[in-house]
């Protein structure tokens, strides 16, 4: 069934090109200062592994529909069935090349977490001085901390630390910038406002050291969307947030999505096979592609709704990930059970 693998790779190539051009057009509007067209091209190139990771499930579904559809149109599937090959055997022949896609997809998915961060980091460095990027917040014990700009080289700008005792704000500390060295942050241009009873006083320091568990690595996790972290990073940062008694369900949701990606691809391939052997056996190729797009969009929408519901209503992120996949498998197996 090399036809399926070829079709999946062709669909993936088309999606990569479309995403590449879309990013160039989108980023061209941000060109200013050191962020020139060459930087835009480099940004788009670094994003290619991310394009593959984002579209591999969709490409597997559409590619399988196209590959099997071509075999069905040429009556090769009928000849294979007439020669005594069982449906289970055909299912295995279809899934075997898909296993290669799954393995490569898992590797590229982990790689894309690094390349996307390189892309965003180079963009932030090029835009530094023309705008503020990546403002992030964090809570550590009785402090809420804001960073206006987080760069991937262990440098931060615009630090604000809000210290509380119970519900009472006791101090606000501002720092122009901070550099991580010798297991602590060296803050420069420090100004601390203390609030006590009915009066306020200000302390200014040229530099001050800040001891915290918040390392540049943790700040990288904090300033990166959960879906752009690797599985080990998601696990470590979710554990760190748990220690800080901060909600970490969005990170667990992304973690389980990455773990379940092979099952996601398998479930949609199962749907594709059941469609070609069932309701889409005698239709045109365009209709098969259209049907695949609809199925992919519906599946992604249900998965997004399920994930968002787990964050809102508090049920297990693992359950939110597995329910759409299991429902898809049930539909596929149900349709295949009716094939004679």
C-alpha cells in the first residue's frame, strides 16, 4: 500500500507550502527595524517542523482517502478482496506505512517544540527596541511577578514583583532588566515601593540580587504556549506548577494530546478505510477529499471543545483527549463491521 504513503506525503507537502506562504504574508506586515524580509524567511523556515506537526493528522486522513480512493476507482480493492485477502489483512497493509508516518510525526513533533521557540526567539530579538514582546505572569508563594519581555538568552526586561501578606499588598518592586547568573537574577534599575499602614516609602538601588526557583528554563516554559513544549518539558513544568499550587490542567491537556497523537492518527485512518469500503466507495475523488476535510474539521472541533470543557468544568484532561478518539474508533469499527 505504498500508494497511501505517497498520497499522505504529497498532501503534507502541499499543506507545508500553503502554511509557509501564509506565514510569510502574515509576518511581512511586521517588518520594521532589524526584522527584515530575510528574518521573515528564516522565521518561516524554522516553523516548517511545526507545520508538519500541526497538519500530520489531517494529511494522514486526506492522504489515506486519496490513496485508497484511487485503488477503489481502479477496482484494485475489489480484485484484492476477490483473491481472498481478508478485511483485517487489508487494514494491516494500510496501517503499516502509516506507522512510519506516526513514528516520524512523533519525532518531528518534539523537534518542532525547539524550532518554534528558535523562530519566536529570533523574531523577538530582531524586534527588541521597537516593541515589547511576550509579557508573562507567574506566581511564586506570596508574590505575583510580571515580565514585560522574556528573551531566550536568559535576559528579561520590565520586571514587576507584587508581594502580598494575605490579601494585603505590602510592596511592589520594579526592575528595568534582569540577567540570570550564579543561580540568581541580577536586577538592574531597581525601585521598590513599600506600603505600610497609611504611608508609602520608596527604595532605589542600582542593582539587586533576586533568589528564586524561577530559572531561565522555567521562564521559557512560562512564555511558551503549552502545545509548543516537548513532552518532558510539559511534565516538568506541570509538576512545578503543582508545587506552586497553580492550575496546571492546560499543560496536562497538551501532554496527553501529544501522548495520544498516534491513537488520533489511527482513529482517523480507521474512519478513512471505513468510508472507502462503505459510503465513499463509488464517489469522485473530489467528493472524498471534501468528505475528509469535513471529518477532519469536525474531529478537531470536537477535540477542542472537549479540551476546553475539561479546563472549565474540571474533569480529567486525559478523558477529554481520549473521548473523541474512542468515539472515532467506534464509528470506524462500526462501519467496517457492515462491510461484506
